[in-house]
C-alpha cells in the first residue's frame, strides 16, 4: 500500500522504507537505469541496485547513502535528461510556439508602455 506522500511524488526519488539514511532512486526505463549506473561508477559512488522482477514494468531501484544525495541528484537528472523525448518533437512547431510567445510578450510590454504614457 502506497502512502499519501508516495502517491503525489512526481520524481523517481523515494524514501527507503526501513532505513532512513538511504535514498532510493527508481527507474522504469532500462536505458536511464544503465546510464545512471555508469554515472555512479564514474563518480566512485557506492550503491546497491535491484530489479523488481515481480512488477510487470521491471523497475530498477538504486539505494544510495543520503549523505551523497546532492551528488546523486545531479547524476539522476543527467541520466533522465539523456534519454528524455523533447517536449515538442517537431522543430517547426517549437519555433512557431516560441514566435507566438515572443509576439505576445512584446504586445504586453508595448501595452504597458502605452498605458503608462
């Protein structure tokens, strides 16, 4: 049974259920887990890894000392970011949205300047 905090946790970082001095990172994507493993090894950080074979999604869990949390957070973000899809995949659509946003921003600034004059 998940507790309320875990239900609203939108990250892959969890509290260890029994050891408070351990932080747990969970990966459902195998490539992200492999990249995280490589980054941890390169940084010389000791960790324990386990694949949950009972879960149909086969998540990989990494247990790391909480004292190394700031270092591992950075590596975690790198591992996730390396294999993340772009928010807007099509380049022309990205530029259209950026252009529209800049026009709206320009109109807002222009409107504020004309209103104060």
